[in-house]
C-alpha cells in the first residue's frame, strides 16, 4: 500500500482491483429449453459489494434473487441509434431460480435474417442491462417505492433514483445519488458482454461483440445462443478510517491521556461526485459512462460534508448555520454526545461509558460501520481533498471559567480545521477499493525544570564620603581668638 504522508495526516490508497468474472464455484445459469427465445446468462465481478436493498451483500448468487434489469431495442432492418426506443424490453426483470434465469413474458428473436429473409436488411436487437433491479413507474421512470401521485418527481433520496421513461429514445440513463452512510449505500453495476460474442446463424449475418462492450445490433444467434452478461461495478469503494497519533516522533503507539478526547465535528470531501447519471451504453468509453446528474456530458464534482449533528453552528464550515448541520452519518464513537465520566478521589475514571472519540486504534469514519465497511462513490478525476474539523477537549476542574462542548464539564477546548489534498495523480476509478487513513497528529505539551545556582560576582569597592570634625578659627587684627573666651563670640 502506497502511503502519502502529510504533516497533519496520512492518506493511503489501496488500489486493489476488485474484479474478474465469477469463478467456477459460483452458480452457472442454464439455457432455456426454448431454442428461439432470448435467454440470458449473468456473472458478477469477484468482490464483496452492496446492492439491492441498501447494506446487503451482492454476489453472483444473490444477483439471481435480486435480479437485474434489461432494456432491449428492436431495429427493423436498421441499426441502433439515438432515435431508438426500448420497444422490445423495458426494465425487464431477470432473476435466477434453481440455477436458471427467468423473465416474463418470454421474448423471441426476430426471424428475418440472412439469405432467406424477405427483407433486404437484417432485424437486430440491442441490449443494455443494470443491477440491482428496481421497480419503477414506466411512464415516469421513478421508483414505485417512492412514487407519489401528487408529486411524481418524488423519489428515493439515495441509490438508484430513476430510470428513463418507457417513451424515452436513445441510450438508457440511470440517475444515481451516492451515500456516505454504509447502511444506506448502494452499489450500481452495468452489464457488458462476458466474452467475445461471435455467434451467428449464417455467414451472411455476423455477430461481433467484443468482451466488455454492450450487445449492440445483435442478429438472431444459433440455437442455444444466449446473451451472457458480465456485471461490472460502476462505482468506487471508499473506506475512510481515522485515528490519533500521539508524539509520533518519539513513539508511534502513544495513547491519549484519559481526560483528553478528540471529537470530530465534520468531515468535508471536496471534488467528489455524489450525484451522477450512468449511461448504460458504454460502447464509447469501455468503462462506466458517467454523465452529469442534470444531463450534461461532463460529470460535476462538488462538496459533501458529514456532520456530527450537534447543530451548534461550530462545524468548521464558514458561516455555518444550525439548520444546515444535519447529520449525514458520522460514527457515534467519534461524536461528543455525553458528559465526561466521573472521577473518584484518586482521580480514576469510574464511568467510561461516554464516547471514546478518536483514539490510536483506527475506526471507520462513517455511522454504523465496521472498520472495513466501505461506501460507494462515483469515480472522478483529480483535485480531491478532505477537510476535518475536530475539537481537542481536556477535562480540568481548575478551569472554572471554561466548559467543554457538553456545556457542563469544565476544561479546555481547542478547535482545529485541517485540510489534506490528495496527490494530483490520484483518481477514483470504478471497480477499485480505496482506503484512506486520516491520522490526527497530537504532540503532548512537555515541561522540564531546573534551579539556577547562585553566582558570585566580582568584588566591588564603594567609597563613601568621610565624616570629620570642623575647626573654625577667628582673629582680630591677625591675632587668633578662641571663640567664647570673653570675646563675645
């Protein structure tokens, strides 16, 4: 794992590519007994991901139960284009039961092909697929679980938001909103050819679909031929852990003092795309074809902040207002939410049930998550950064004029806001798992004391005026006269 070390934190990215076709231990689909029917096979990249209902693990086997959706376009002697409509299959639910893939009603390949066809051109089908399957209102494309007749635009707040309407032309586009809450995060996959597809009925009609590309303009295959889909992850996995490094220059395993806690107020991700639209036609990109959520060609990057939910206007965000500080899923362990524990006469903690805050042992930044639980974000370019706002609080009853963030316990509170920027070469790529370690460096205040010895200075002589008696002589005509000797003086 390559680590980038900063003065205030360390960020590491594990570029572990999650993704090959499912192995032989995964259940394999069986062909339909209907030789002319359109049949499917499906595989999932080898990794542990979450899809379907938020928080559930998606494997090749669970893909069969949750299923996937298919859009199919019929070209009557023509080729697929932006004017095509999903008039052969619209969000067809394909699921697996007993090792066989089902959907209903069963569809059959068009029969005009090759030299025996009555038309000059060949009838073709184009297939696009996504997983996990969601049920939508066909006329609006909005999820039925969130559909409201009075407000048709209403939809789920995260995950797959909507599909195209059944009347829409051109490529099927899925609107998606990412979540930084591991219990709500939803994976999104799109389907491509699992292998090179050269299955053809006759030499006059050739099907040449390359592995990793969508099935576009496919003519009727030979008997038993099926559309084998490899579902690939359109998102990047992100695991963010935070810990405290105390006196790292002298020892890297130092623990915080019992009376000190580090509580996270907010974490802001800059340059991350939390909303986007996935075009299931990846023919031009050979990877996930992400567009802007509003329909533009360029994916918009933005800012998302995860708050602690205290709503006190001190989240480390300029001009933060209490109403804007809604919690988005910080791990409760990291949030100051209870008074400090009591201490006995020997200054020993008697109740350690209050949140531990950031400690030397790394914990997941997000709510309700195990240390290894990831969230899913839309892959983006460079210029990524993380800003963390946190308080360092120390209980100290001598500081009667100051209280901690709970408003009750006396002590000192120092707020910090620090930003770390990812290397310019760092990008988030679909199908890869990234681990970001945020290390909050703490240096303890240390004292040393000594007493300076007395020093002898050089001897100095100070001359003061000499006190002496004063004699006064008085004379008359030069003859000395002693005062007071009958002279009247």
